[in-house]
């Protein structure tokens, strides 16, 4: 197959292909063509990419003849316009929110392979880009908070006195939350965590943190895919009320709560933020899908009148773009290695991974929940 990768938008430093992934794809007998300057965001020269096995072509002809196009973010519909029918577009396609892109993929007869829809099986873990990037986001959230807050994270005993450890509260213990807990513990903070899925309590404790339980009433827990069930409005209100007390004692709060395919649940309201000490820091990892925190501004950091800093910067993995790109490129390469046999995509009817990630095919959107979202927004 002939593969290329679209250049990332200026604010996004991650790439879909790096030299290690190019070498692997070339060894699998794919041809990798990249536009001149593709590696610039990571200071990778054309020579370095060519040495790994890519053919460097003028940037404006990178798409010519490409059968598979890799992306980091959903391409704008205009970027898809010239692609021939049947071209595969592989990567983050943000299926529930980037609806114009999904529509353009279907209308253009393109085959969008959406990594957000990867099954959460042990086998698929190496292809799971949501997880690889969430893990980095959890790490960056803590490092960012440690840099912004006006105190140290570990306990320090000095001749001038003893400084107590910072209290870090992590809300949502999925992949990002677990990494945030581990990072905050490594930096010496006193860490507490909470999730609506009680099954994570053991994982929290195994990292040396305290699991905080709240009484919400009604049904909670997780779906068969391992994702959180959405709470009712009443449960969310009870959660906010009980959580405010823990939040008031915390120096750093990191929220990572997501419900697959929906806007992020509102976890902290303005009253809870007002109860925090001035100088405290909140990092809202759900900023891009509406935010877990009242007052979060996506893409920005703000300081409230009460002196609490709310960080809504995203995507946080872009700030560790070298590692994030290496992991993302590896995820995509494993997917290509898995899904294509002798130049042909495995039939969706015969392969769980292809069946799950193939979002558009033959002019149609294959995923019921995405179709429903498109109809609702039409
Ligand atoms: P996610 O990004 O969908 O959500 C983050 C966390 O927020 C989840 O733990 C969720 O339970 C929690 N949450 C949702 N609503 C909440 C609320 N109102 N209050 C508090 N917390 C709330 O989650 P994720 O990182 O994708 O992980 C989901 C699960 O899937 C985890 O158990 C994870 O370990 C598992 N997983 C498995 C695989 C695999 O086997 N291949 C891969 C990735 C994740």
C-alpha cells in the first residue's frame, strides 16, 4: 500500500509517523511518501525521514497516489475533498464531535478508520491510541500543576520547619487518572482519587493513594466495554455536593471524567471552586469535550476571583510531542499491520478490530451512535 500522513495543524506538534514507525511499515512492504518538511514540528529533517525509508516528495503532491492517509486530528472537510473514493483515512477522527469531517468522509466515499472506536480488549491494547495519549495527558497534568502551584508537592523537613505534602485529588480513574495518581505519588504528594466505577478502588490503593467513596444512590458502574455509565442529573448533583468537601481541602484537583460519546459530565461547580484555597490549581482534562469544571475555558488557563487557577489547555500530550508521536505512530503501525493482509483490508465481518474502527465505508456511516448524533445535529 502507498501511505502518507497529513501535516498536523500549527497548534498540534504531534505527528502520525516517526522514523521507527516508517521503518516498520517499509519492512512490511508498504511505501511511505511524505511531503517535504513533514517532520518539522519534531525537528525531524527530510533526510532523517528518508533514511528511515520514506520517499520525500514536494509537500503539495504528498497525497498523490496515497491509498492510506494517516492523521493526528480530524481533517477539515476541505482537506478530504480531493481524495479518490476508497482512500483510507486513519487516526483520531473525533466521531461524535467532528461531524462535518464524518459527513465529508461518508459523502466522499472515503473509508475512515477511527482509532477512538478501538475495542478495549487485551489484544487491541497496542493499537489503542486513546490509551497511549491519555496516559501522557495524566502525566502532563500533574507536571503542569506542580509548575503552576505556589507550593511544593512533597513533604520537606528542613531546619526552618516542616512543609506538609500537597494534597492532590484525582477525579476519574481511567488511563489518564491512573497515570496522574502515579505521577503525583512519585512527586511526593498526598493523593486521593474518586471514580463512579467502584472496581477501580483497588487500583487506586495499589498506587498508594486513598480511594474516596461517595453515596450517589441508584445505578452506577460500567458498561460491557469498561466505560463509565452516565449518571442521572440527581446523582451528579449529589456527587458535586459531596465532592466539594474533598475539593476544599485539596491543593491540586485533576479531573479526567469522560463518558464515551457524550459531553463530559459537570463534576465541579463554581461553588466548589470558590471553596478552594487561593493559589490552588485545577487541571480539567475534559476541557475539549465541555469540561468537568464550571469556568473551564477550553485551550486556556484562567484564574478565578478567588485566586484558583483552572487549566483547560489541550491536547496536553502535544506538549510531550516526541513521546506522544512515537506512541501514536506505533499504535497506527500496529493497526495497519493487523488490519491489512497482502494489500487488502480484512473484511469487517471477519475481524473485530476492523469491524469496530471502520467508521465510514461505501458512502455510509457504519456506527449507529454516530449516525444518531448526526441526525440530531442536522
Ligand atoms: P474514560 O476516558 O472514558 O473516562 C475517564 C474516567 O472517568 C473513567 O474511569 C470513568 O469511569 C470516569 N468517570 C466518568 N464519569 C464520572 C463521574 N461522573 N465522576 C467520576 N468519574 C467519572 O476512561 P478510560 O481511560 O478510557 O478507561 C475506561 C476503562 O477502560 C478503564 O477501566 C481502563 O482501564 C479500561 N481500558 C481498557 C483497555 C484495554 O483493555 N484495551 C484500554 C483502555 C482502557
